[in-house]
């Protein structure tokens, strides 16, 4: 009588929960760029087109797809039954396409087991003879195989019967009763297809040593989903560990779930990876049910771990997944021998310092060594964060500051800055004084940031920095930044970046941006992201301009994954600052436009000791300096006889810093105004005057533009601004802005031919070079240039472009690569999708455009007349730039 499969599976649950995966697991099967084509020319069929697959020991993989999707072809390639057009298949370390027919036959017989759709049994042989045929061809007897695997009694009979489906004994040797698992699924869920015949389910078993991996091909994703990850044919192939199978049963069957809730925690802990499961929320609920109801037992389990990796994994489950609030085991772990455990314990305590503070106070007498020092440091940090906000209660004089830093500079914390040269700490003076601070003051500032587990701006550190000479502090931070770069950007000192980002000069912030781009190009995206987030803590106009510039790159830089991290970080930091101020993104972008310290006349002074130099901003945005003879020159003057070199060198560096700032500000605002031509963004009178008339850097730019007054998004009047800040019309009449003026850039589609010619003549008379495209004839669409569906633009279909021109849409306008083309989108308005013919990734040369379609704000195709006229005209101009003239 056959026993209930459910009872059998429960009896073997312990075996099921044993981790199948070993640390020394290796790849059994791997394909690279596997292709299989049938036919030629127009009749060619691409059954497989560049499949990359990797399967390791103990993994169960299913490939699911409709008829004709390439499942059978893929299996034939993997099993060596057919040859590929190109690519490689490696099984058990051997490239099977490099074997000759004889070698391949032997390899298949010994290493690969098949179950064919129609079984492919030899009809004139009995079942037993079919079983032993592959073994006899290999010169082996069934008795030898049974002796090697040490099977006896009923187990031997069951395993022998399984040879009918596996054909090779070695391919079916596994560690736990796999047939019971299949029977359990059949019994509980009625999936009889697992044991059925036909095209619906076919198995391929790959064996190496004691563990096997299974490859299943199926039409029905429902059947495969109980046993392996849901895979789409010819897509990247994820894998699923066998240890996840019991967990899947628990998620599908309430009875199995109740059973798991009673199991010992050490057994449940070995469920292994769970992030790849399709029902992650169900898993989270299951773990929460188990752990929240058994908190005491879960915390006691911490003591049994001897392996650091297992302990850190368990701590993450308890405090990050299950959100435990009992922190009593953590203070002792601050002195753990493994750094990974100590670091994780620090992070958890720091993140929940308010709740952990009583525990740290109670356990302090029981701690010793490094654990005691770290716990004391946490208590100091808590007091600093609860000292009235501005930290003024902690110290109000230099003497109190020195005493505070000396007292709280604990030995364990001091190790964090042990790598820094000691001479740094003695080079900073007090603000407004020539007296230098004790080394402990700057050292404590470094230590406080290097001891953080999560990047944040510290109010106590701000209070300390307020006592220090700003230029001296920035000089030390510049040295530390250069030191860190020479160390090849050591990750363990990454919190130094935060210190540089918060208190660094504008020049250092610009260097940090270049450093982030350099690291991103080297595929060190995480470190580059840290630099961008540190810049976001600075809060200066230059830092916010850098964030806006990085955020607007829109993924056109390579490697895309690394730069995507910096762009996302910049977007989050910039938006966070806008939210803090309660204003929009564009309003913040306007507010941070800097004048780099120049007055409205475009001048500022530099102190070089005994005399003062005047620097002025020219109309072409170059800088000039008045020398000792009263002459203006572009190069910075050298010190005269008897003059001190140090102030001249400091002034020269400031002069170069102003040059970089002016260039950065101009480039950022020029790109913004190019977008305004398409989007129609408007300014109120007061804000517009502050930006374009009173800012000496933007005023020369505004002088080249035609501006308009708008009411209900319609142009009512146009004007231009002169060098002296006055306004006039195309007829040279004076123009006054009304108090409620709504101002934007004029688009050529809004001007008649006569108005465009009048403005062009006015600019020629004043020798002004207009903004490209503003006074050119607007591009419009006639009905015959649009497809019958009213969406596709026929005029550009088949026109020749080039890969360089299309890529310029990325680098200059932030287009996003999509579907063999590029997508230009403006948030809240719409976009344009430009598609070109498919070319190899490394091809450079002419290409033909296939189609161009306008999209609405939801990225759905729409007719051009459904979008604003100036937006359509601006996008058509960008499209026209793509064409080879």
C-alpha cells in the first residue's frame, strides 16, 4: 500500500531543509552567445539568437515558452544532439562542439541523461535491456553501478526503476528522496503533468559528482513554477536553489506552513536565499510570523553562531527584516573578533541609537576593551544629538572646545583617523585669529565623521567648524582629498569624502565632481555615488548646480550602470533640498544661480597683502586683472619686489577658481535656456530681473535673446535687453515691464516672418549674435507629412543620419536610448521617439531613420497637434539636426 506523500514529505523535512548548495560548487553547464539559424536570406529563421546561460551544481532551471520559441533547439544544443551556428556550450568543463563524433557520443553517454518526448526506447528490447543498454555500451555492468552507490533493498528497486527515465544511473543520484517531492506536488496540487508524457514536460538531467542540476522544458508556466524559477525563453536565465523548494511548499500549502512554524529556528535559518522568490511578500510575512512569536528563542540563537557570515546574516534577518527592538545582544558584539560583525552591530546601534541608548547605559559596566570604548562613543554621540540642536550647550569658548575634544577623543575612535598624517591637525588657526588650534580639535572633527556608519551632517561638527579659520580648514581638506586619490580611493576611508563635501571650498567641490566621474568611468559606481551624496551635504550654490547638472545627464554616459547611480543620487539630493525649502525643482535651480562674488558691474577685489587687485568680468565671460600699472591683463600678475609670495599664490588660486565657476554657471544656464525654448517655462518679473539683469554672468547671455510677455500661454509682446540693463522693442522703442509680467523666451513659431526679420535686423545693427535657432524659420508639419494614423512623421522616414549625430542627442540633449533609437522626453509635456535601422553595437557610420513619432506625457503615441506648438517646433529642429545635410 502506498503511503500518503504528505506524511512522507513531513518525515523527510529535515533532509529537505539541509542546504544542498556547497561552498565549492562549480559551473556544470554554460553557454556563450549561442546561435542557431535555419535557412538563408528572407527565409532565415533565428531559433536561437545569442543565448547566454550558466547553471551550477544543485540548481533547477526551467525554460518556458510557446511552440516555436526555441525550447527544443536549445535543449538539442545543450545535450550535444545538434551543432550550433555559432557560440559555445561547455558541460562539466568541456566545450562539446570541439569534440569529434566519437568523443561526443561517449561524453553524452557518461555525463548527460535524457528523457525524450517519446522516450526513444529500442522496440525490440525489453525494459530491462533498454535500461542496461547504455551501461553495456560503456563496458559496465548494472551490479557495479549498484555497488558504487551502495543501494540496498527497496531503495535499490526504486532507484533501478528510475533508470527507465534517466538512462544513466549516475544522473539520478541525489541526496534526498526527490520522487517523494514530486509525488507531494502531484498529491497536493494535481500537477500530474510532472509524470506525464508528451511535449508539455521534458527533463534534462545534468550530473557532476554527488549533485545534479535539472533543466526542464515546458509549455505551461504553471507546472514549472512549482519546481523552478519562471523563465522566458531566450531571455537571461535566472536560477533557483533546491533549498528554496520547501519554502515554496510552505507558501502554497497552509498545512505545510503550519508545520514549518513549529520547526526549530536553526533548521529554518538554513532556508537560504529568499530575495529571488516571486512571492517575496509572502516570505516576509512567514518569517515575521515565526520570529515575532519566538523573539526570545531567536535572540538566543545569536550565541550559537561561530561563523561570522552566518551570524551577520542572522542579525540582518532579525534587525533589518523582522525589525527587532531588543538590542541587548548587540553591545557585546562590538568587541567581536570578526570586523564584519562589529561593523554591522555598529550600524544597527547607530541607526536605532535612541532606542538602544538605555541598553548601552545598562551594559556599559559589563563591557571591556574595544566594545567598552565604542559603547562610550555611542553615548557621546547621543548626548551631542540631544544637546539643544546647535550644540551650543556643549562648548561656548575656545577653552571649552579644547576640553570637550580632548575628553571625548576616545582611543577606539582615534584609530579611525590613525592613517592621516599628524601634521594636518596642527595647521588650522582659530577664526579671526593667528592662534593655531590644538591638534585634538581638528582630529576630533575628523574622527567624528570617520566614525559614522551612515553619512549625515553633524551639528556638533558644524559648531566645531565655526571656531576654525575657514580657509585653513579647506586647505587641509584639499590635502586630504588629494591624499585619498593617491590611495586609489580606499573604500575604508570613504567617510573622508563626506567631510570634504560638507566643509570643502567651491574649488574642491568641483574637483570632487571630476573625481566622481572618473570613478564611474572605472566602474566604481558605489564610490562615485558616495561622492555625489557628499556634495549634496554642502548646500552651497555651486554644489547644488553640480547636483542639477549630474541629475540632468539622463543616462547617456558609459558605463551606464555606474553613471546611473550618480545621476539617481544627484536627483534625490537636489529634490530633497527643494522639498526642504518647499519650492519646485525649477525654482531651486533659479535660486542657486550664483554671481561668483561679482558685483552688478562684474567686478570684485582680491587682497594680495599690501595692495588690492581688481578683477572684472568681460562680455565674453573671460576675466581680466588690473596690474600695478593700471593696465588690464588676462593673466594673473606676479608679485613685485618685497611682496610676500603666499598671498599672491592664494589670490591666484582664487582667480582660477572664479574662472571655473563662471564657466560652470554659464554652461548650466545655457542648457536650461535651450530647454525653455521647447517647454515655455515662465518667470515672474522680480525673479527674471534678478537672474538676467542683475547677475553679471547671465546678463551677457540675456543680451542675445528675444524675450516675450505671455498671458494665458500666448505671446502678447516681445522685447530685448541692452547692455546697460534697459529694455527695448524691435523698433528700438523703450519697453517697461508691467508688475504682473510673465516672461519667457520667444519661440520662432510664435513670430511672423515680418517680426523675425525686424528682430534679425535689430541684432545686426547692434552687432549681437542671436541664440541659434531663435530667429530661424520655424519647422512645421503639413498634413501630407503625417501618416494616415495621424502619428508617424513620414517626412523623415528613410532619411539618412549617422551614429554620431544620433549619439549627439544623448550627449547634448539627454536623450535616452530605446528600441534602436532615442527618446527625448520633457516631463509633463511629451516627447519624440526617433527610430533608426538596426546596426551592430560597434558600428560607426551612416544609418537610415525608420520612423519618428510624437508621444504624450504618458509616453503613448499621439498626433503632433495634441502637443504645444512651440514644443513640436523645438523637437522638429532637434530631429532636423540628426539628418546628414
